[in-house]
């Protein structure tokens, strides 16, 4: 995805995006900072946070924000759903077709201008289930 004309794509932003798009683990800012430091050893966590916010507002990445949990980030901006483990907090992509007609129906019934939707399933990942069974 190309950056909007107004957003200056600095080396730091480019590296952050590349690292984020190279994984499907939906890392936290701290995890992503560790990944980026392999290429930009002097980058600070604050710089990573600021650039993630800028990239998110520009629509180049997704910010996965759930109250009470550390924010995670997704390099995939295409509409898709997520599974979130309530024990470890990890987030996984769901491989399924998007619900069709839900936005149009909601717009008709509510009067809202619906611009999109997000769906997140909650549960326990396999690793956390195995840990609880031991």
C-alpha cells in the first residue's frame, strides 16, 4: 500500500512498516521496537510509538486497542477478523469470509453512515489451553 501524499515516509516509518508487515503475530510496540532495532539500533521506544500512531492515523496499519490490554498492531489493513486469547493476549488472524450485508443493514436500521466494521472473537489459544491442562 502506498503512503498518502501528505505523509512523509521516513526511513524509520518505512522500517517499522516493513517489520510489522513481515509478521502475523500482531506485536506490541515493545515487541516491534525490538524487531526494528535489528535494523535501526538507536531507535527509541517513544519514536516507535509516535510513528505507529502516525501510520495508524494514515490508514497504513491497524491499531488493535482493547481496554485493559496492551495495544497491538497489524500490518494487514485489509478487512479481516481476529481471535484474541484472553490468557496471553496474543492476537491471531481469522481465515473466513467477511459477513456480507451487515454494514448496509446496520446503516438502514440505525441511520448511521457505516464506514466499516471490526470483529474480534475471544477465547483461549491452544498453547494456553495446554498450559491449563497440565
